[in-house]
């Protein structure tokens, strides 16, 4: 877990990924975090969720870091 934390930090993401509040902050700024419960696709595959979070979080970091 420490290696994963270091990898996240190197990518400009939170190294505190295993702290619940930081994960919620990561998700809230993505399209998934902006969905209402009524809009949520209940059968969305986990792979799609991970891909969306990864792509949108990476884009957010790139935007912040120029």
C-alpha cells in the first residue's frame, strides 16, 4: 500500500488515497461524482468506473499543473 501511495504522489494525485475523505474529494469532481442517484447507471461495470475516475482525475491534475 505504501508503494501505491508513492505512485499516486508521483502522479500528482493524493498520496492519502487510503484515507476515505481524500477518495471522496477525488470522486466529487468527476462526472460520476456529479451524477444524482436517479442518473446513476446501476449496472455500470467496475472497469468503466475505474477508467472514468482514472481519466478524469488525471485530466484534472494536468489542468492544475499546466
